[in-house]
C-alpha cells in the first residue's frame, strides 16, 4: 500500500468566549483535517492545529509522504522534522494501517489496557456570548465569579458525569480563584480538583496560593508559575503536586525538570510531542522517573478526541483523568454526531482505525466557515483587547 495523495481541509467552528490568562477564545476555533489517500482505495485521516502556518507546514510534507508506505513511520519521522506535522501524518498512517487490518487504532500501538478513558470537566471563566463575531450567544452564559463557576461545574457533572474538575485560572485575582476552589470543594467533596493559571503567577504568589488551599486536597496545580526554574522554586516550598504542559513540552526538557524536581505530572499532547508513539515514549520515561501522566487539550473536534482515547487506552501509567475541551464543542464533523461521555469516561471507539467517520456535509460546512471567518492564526490577546482595551499581557500578572 502506497500513499498517493495528502489532502488538507482547514476548518473553523464556533468556539465560546472562554477566558485564559492570555486572553479569550476567538469566535471560531481553527483546526485542520488531514486525509491520506492510497493506491488501494483506503483513506486514513487525522486532525491537528489550525491556521495558515500549520497548513503551509503540512503542505511542505507532501513530497516526503507521497509514495510512502504508511507503515514506514520511522523513516518518515526522520524526514519530517516538525513534530507537529509528523504527528498529524502519523495518526493518519496508523489509521490506514488499522483500517487495512480491520482493527482499532490502538492495536498498532500495542493494544488496549483499558476500554474506557476518564476525562475531567475543563471549566473556564467566560463571557456571556460571542458578541464580537457573527456567532452570538451560547447555552452556558456568563461565568465570571466563583459562584458562577460552581454552577457551571454542576451542569458539566450532571450532563457528563465527570469525576475530576479543572479550572482554567489566571483570570480572576488569585484570592477569588482560591475562593472558587473552596466553593468547588464544598459542592464536590469527593471529586478531584485541579487548577491551571497558565504560569501567570509569580513564584511567591504561587506558593501563597498553594499553601492557602492546601486543606482542599488539590490533585495538582498546573503551571502556577513560569519555567522550569520557577516551578522548581515553588515545588521546593510546597507539598502539593505540580503539573505542566508549558515548561516540559519536548524530550530535551525532561532532564532539567527531573534534576530540579520541578514537576510531578507531565501533560502530554500527541499533536505537539510528535505523535502517538512518541507519546508512548514519553510515558515510558515518566514511568522510569516516577512522574505522573495526564493529557493536555486545546479546542478540538471528535477526530482528535478519538485519537486521544486510543492513545490513553494504550498507556498503562496514564492514571489522571485527561483534559478535553470537547464538551464546549457545539458542532462536530463525525457521522452520528458528537461522541458521548458516560460517568465521566469515553468508551474507546471500536470500529477499524480511529473508529469514527467524517460526515462530508458537515466537513464542507466547517471548511466554508474557514473561508468566511478564519483569521489565519489564533490570537487570544488581540481578541481580549476588543473587549478590554486597557488589558495588558503581563507575566507575572500577580
């Protein structure tokens, strides 16, 4: 079997105005669907980041990919130097290999150690609507107070059964976010709680926050301050686990993080770490050094969620519930509609390959959205300045 064509379909889909430490989500999230066509008539696909830069980088890989055998991944990994580009190609190749054998995608990864993958409720402070765009209104409403965040959590748990709750922090002053976590603990005494201020606190503020919330028994605090050095400085003074998807994002970051004791949990992201098999390599390193493992998320469609589920099902030591933006998604590109969480977990798709199929009509609609509304690249800071002209992108902010 040989690859005859690499097809790219940039898409844009409505995204609620979710806040983070660096701005607010734009009205449309951008992603790219990649399809690999073969001389045997099989088509494999994947999903990756969006925007003009991503599409250009993927186009540059056509020469290496066209004519290749989908199973020749070690060679392709050497030829495609951009880990994000290779990750997108690799998932589509693994999808092809699994489809050809009639097996789920987790089988080329070594098989499953679990058939259900637990995810957490990824909770954001947010504005009431997308008033700066053609998209207006959403079903969640405004969430800009600790009390509103508890109400949001209650709706996510009621709808999806999540057993872990993660707050995207770095938006309100730390005292208010500490109060948010206290109220969540009162409302959910048995749930795992975590917060991620995206490294916008100083080391001193991070230490103070962790100490003041110690009695809440947080599962971990993710990226409370900037860099391996900053994280190590905080970790030396607190006994609550620290997690990261900001200061350990490549294999060369692991040694200094281990040497300094900066982190306890690494959040992998197969889109940026170099694919599914590279993520398995990361998992083995984490096991060797006694580090915990979870999974990072960005705004994504069901294709990525299916790949995340197959990957998580193949990693024995991925024991923390995974992050996902998927509950915020209002429309997907999958035949049969959105995948469903039951009791906070997603059943690993059982069909061949990724176990999901693209709805061509829905895909075309989101591709047309990209032409009409896609702004080329994600820029949360510029989007927030439309709402708050005096806001400044400061780090640390507190």
